[in-house]
C-alpha cells in the first residue's frame, strides 16, 4: 500500500537554526539529565516505546541526517541523537516532529536530546544497553592542548565499553586523516575493543550510509574531500 504523505507539513529550514560549528565540551553548560538510567523518561521521546530500550546512540548527531537514515534502516530499533549545540538540537527535534506528521506512523523510533555525552552518557544508559555507538565527523580539536576534548580518548572509551554490550560496535568516520589515526590508535589500544578488518567493515549494512547520510558527510563529498571509516567490536 502506498504511503500517505501530508505535504502541508513543512520541514524546518536549517538557515533558521545556524550555530557555530564547535562547542567546548568541557565548559559548564546548563543541562537537565537523569541521575540514573532508570530515571530516563524515554516515553516522552518515543510515542510507542512499549518495553523496548534505546539501542543506538549517534553522538554529536549534528543536523540529524544520519539519525533519520538510521531510523529508516532499522524501523524496529530505537535510536537517539545526542547533540550539545542548542540550535542544532532544536532543529533535529523539529525535523523529527515534522517527519512524524508528514509520514504517519513513521520516524517514531528516532529522537534527539540536547546533552553533553562526554559527561552524562552513563546517566542515560544501563550497563551493556547499547548495540551501536556512532561518532561521525567529530570535532577534530586540532591543537594538542585540546586533544583532551576529543570525543574518543582513553577515559571515555571505558564508558563506551560499559554502555556497549559484548558484540556491540563503535563506528567512526572523519575527513581528517590525523584524527582517524588518533581514534583508531586509542580504540585499538583499549582492551575491550577490536577493529574489524576493512573488508568486513565494508560489508556492514551501514557502511555506505555512514559516509554520506550526514550533512557533514555530504559537505565533504561536495568538496571532494577524503573520508576515513573504521568499525570496532566490543569484546
């Protein structure tokens, strides 16, 4: 049966939600967050959550392009986008709301929250709750003094290992070779993770979507930039 689309519902326009590309993750932003994962009110974000749990997390989801693709690819899985920037997260929330209104019964498996994943990830997810973690085109923080701000670092990797179930996966994509090598080095050195061989990584159902589904990925494509992808398994 052909899907009914309500063309009267307009999608938000990014030009009204513009914000600087980077945000200091160490600064004291004002966030509401649950003290414990058990106190997370997922029912407010997912209309028909039932007994299901969120199992995918797109960290630094940007304008939500990949998050939308993720929801379309896995309609039975719940995915959350986590974004630190106010206007950008507002855009994603409004985008999802509009998509749900345009396509009745669809996109109810994705949602977005404004938060700082570097500080509050364990407040949202139980031990071994997640199946997949995505870090697509993260802020490179080029200066050596700011490497501690990078979303992939030894301390945070232990948190990712905590929330990821055995067999779960971390996905990384960047257009910065040095950052790619940095992320791979630190993840491979962590005892809880093993990198998939490139041949296996290319066979992942999400491999072709990781590079171009996000707005940042599309921008890199337009500028004919390089892209570096790696997938790691939680042991």
